[in-house]
C-alpha cells in the first residue's frame, strides 16, 4: 500500500488536472461560438453535459441589446457552466482530508482550493474581455493612440493570448504572468 500522503497527492493532482481540462474546454467552446450570444452544437453539448439550460430567446435578445457581444456564448450561460464545473470539483476537493499529512501536500490542497475559489469571478471577467466590446469604444482608442508610434495590425484576441500554451487553460487575468493552473510563464 502507498503511503497516505502519496495517495492524497495523487488525488489532489487528479482533481486539479480534470478541473483545468474542464475549464479550458468550456472556455474554448463558449468563445468558439461565432454568433454573438449564440449557440452552436459544441456549446449546446457543453451546456447539456453540465446540466445548464439555455437562456430563453427573450433573455438572449436582452443580453444582445445590453452587452452588445462581438461573439461567443451568452455570458450568463458561460457563468452557469463555470459554476457547475467549480461546484463539481469543490465537492471532490472537500472529500480530501489533507490535515495531518505532509505540509507540501496540505499546501497543494490549499492552492487547489484557492484556485477553485477565484476561478468563477475572475474567469467571467476574462471571458467578458474576450467577447464584449472594449469599454470606451473608438474615442478612448483614438485618445490612447495619440502620439504613439505605429501599432501592429489589430487581429483581435487569439486563443494563444487567451489561454496558456502549457496546459490550455484560459488566462484568469490579463495581469497574470504565471498560469494559475500550471505555473507556466504566460507569454
Ligand atoms: Zn497553464
């Protein structure tokens, strides 16, 4: 039989890896929807998988009018899917008792719980940044650009700037230099 701390360490790693994969898949599926606040087969399957009912046609029209998204699944639906993912892994994490084991295992468990705590609020902000128009619009853009040198052509956010190249998880925060999910440096 394996020592207790090794088994716990593996359980924590397993939740961490699955959580990261689930979050990455949900973010990519939501962002891949071409029609603003729309639905495509990939997103529909994602909602079904996590038991999330699509918003009504009326709510969809309200979201489009209020948020004027450029693309991507409706933020309400994305948030519901993220909440379902976080809840599933929070329940799994709570079942792990890392108290009275190696301090490194306990520290890792604490980090995983921290990641589960911060993901929903930070990820929805990151998602809005990726699918909603930038605040300020053209005027703010023109002012910011006054006197500045030539900029590279705007191609819009790409998946590589939105996600970590190491693990594929979405970037939680544009100011993060290290991926919260795998510790790799973000470029
Ligand atoms: Zn990563």
